[in-house]
C-alpha cells in the first residue's frame, strides 16, 4: 500500500497557504507533520482526506492518491472507509450521546468482519476499561477519555490510512503510552499513520517529518532515508493567516460533527 501526495497546494481566495507539497508514505509507516499552532497542519490533513474542498471551501491543486491491492485511487474517489480522521478537539467530533453508540458506529457503517471486530474490541477494552461502561453519556467523560473513545472507534472501523491531529495532546502519561502502543500496532498491521504534531513526541519513532513553518521559511520534508527536500515558500502569508485559520478551523470542526 502506498499513499502519495504530488504537488499539493491550497488557496483561500488570493492567499496561498501552501503549495507544491509532495511526499509519499508506505505501508507500516509513521509520518509526522510538524508546525506551531496556526501553521496549517489541520488544513493539510483535511486536504489529504478530501474534507477540503468537499465540505469546506478552498482551491486545492495537485494530486493525492492511495494505491492498494484494489488499484490506485485519487482522493476524490477514495471511499470514507479507507480513511480514519481524528480531530484535535474531541468535543467537536463526538456524534452520539452514549459510549457504545460512538464506539461502534464506524465499524457498523463499513460492515467490518465480525470476528476481526471482536478481536480488536477485546484488545481495546482490556487497554481502556472505560469503553465497556454501560449507559454512560459521552459528555460525562474527561478530555482524555473522549480522545480514547474516538481513537478506539477509528481502530474498530479499521481504515487503511489514519490521520491524527495532535493525538496525544492533553493526555495523561498512561493514555499517551497506550496511544503510542496502538500506533505501533497499526504500523505492524501495515497501516499508514500520519500525525500532525507541534511537539517532538514522535520524532524518535517516525519515518519522516514534514515541517510546516509559520514564517517565511519554506516547507521542508526531512527523512532518514532521503535527502532533505525544500518546497517553495508560501510567500510569507502565514502570519496574516494565523488568526483567520483559528476561526476557520473552529467553524470546520463544528461542521464535521
């Protein structure tokens, strides 16, 4: 399996957020998109899974392609079952009032094999006993517990590509370690994991790092297996976009609920 991004660019009106971004991810890989808050990491993730421009306005250029045993598919043709998108703020992603409904919805929607589902469910409730709590409303959970619920729901859905926006931010040390274990498990299964992260938490275990800067510096893609590649600068527009991006992301998260 291969996930490839070719000359990807995003514009809002006359303002270019990023352009000519190219990288690829293989089965079992972990790629980290790094940058400060407001740099555009979330927008980049949303372009990768076609949330932009399918659901939110923006001019996207370039090509995003997923190649599997079924053949190659461009992002506009990729079915939702191939992607799992974890948002940074869990309150803006939760859809159902009770834990069980939220946990099972994705797997039921894609019709996952029952035996495989049960195996993963047993693993997850062993790691996170809160997932088997009966008649507990999701709004009663803590921030970290909500993230656990949403990430577990994605794992039960079993997509090919996981797009995780700040997955360990705000978690306890225990939850953070278990998230790390689950990401390692996904890689062993041949899944592709792409994480947006402003900290150095995943630097020592990832395959590649894509840096999204908030100044006039170019986007840089660094890899242990490849020489550093520099992409064209965004023309110094990041500073003026920062406040606008915060408003945009807040509205986008509301619409994705």
